[in-house]
C-alpha cells in the first residue's frame, strides 16, 4: 500500500511539473481573443506584422502565421531563417513560397534569410522592425520554443510590443510531450535556456 501511495504522489508531481513547464514554455497572448479574431480590445488588437521563425516543425509555424494573416491580425508577414542546407534555398524563402501557394500575396511577405539561431532571428528581424517602423508584432513558433523566442525578441526590440502565439498543431510537440524521453529532453533544454535569458544571460 505504501508503494502505491509513493507512485501516486510521484505521478501527481510529474503531472503538475509537466503542466507548469508546458504553461511556462508556451505562452499565448491571443488565447483570450474570441474565435482568434482581432478586435478593439487592447490584447486582441491587430498588429503591424506577424513573424514566423523557422526550425522544428517549420510548416506548422508557417501555416499558423498564414492563418493569423488571413484572419486579419496584420497586413505583413516576416519569415525568418537561413538555409538548413547551404546548397539550397533559405528556410525563409521556402516559407514564403508555402505562403504564396496558400494564397498570400508576395508583396505582403518579407524574408529574413541570415538567421541560424533564435538570437539571430530576433536580431535580424529587429532591423526590419526599425527600417519599416513596425511597432507591434506577433511571434509565431512552436509551443516549446515560444517563451525563449519571446525573451529574445523582447531583449532585441524593447520598443516594440511583442505578443506570443504558438502553433496549435506541431509534429515535434503535443499535449502528451511529457510521456516521452524526447519530450522531457526538449522541455528541460528550453526551460534552462529561457530561465537563463530571463536572468540576463545572453541567448543562443
């Protein structure tokens, strides 16, 4: 009986830890917006731009950014990411083509093709914010990566209002991530990097 109680307590600890970690890593500033549509409400007002960074399930990130664009959240999309294979097109260029194939006009898309890390995504994209006078941005990435991306963008672009919105479907992350060793590996790595950033340690 004692052993059963011990396992029950451990199970509760694991579940609570997973819930807290998941909530921390994947903030969603648009979660309270009715039917995910922009409105006059401060937290649900439209942005100047939607930014999707490559990496992980890039297609899911692009598709979620496209969905926000079509719902009227912003008139401009920025796709950020260098080429994974240097002999081929950049991730940003591939993302742009996927958006065009989905019906987004090319003139609404900006590509940032130099970034090879989250820190660089934020740094290079901030240059575009400054150049174009963009003051309000929504950052789209995978749930496990959302907190770290937000911290990097807020660090690089302190004068820009940054809101988070992670993908709703992602091949590398799900509500059941805590049931796999890889899920815990990713979660702990992102948690450590995010906490380091929040304490002022330069990101990667």
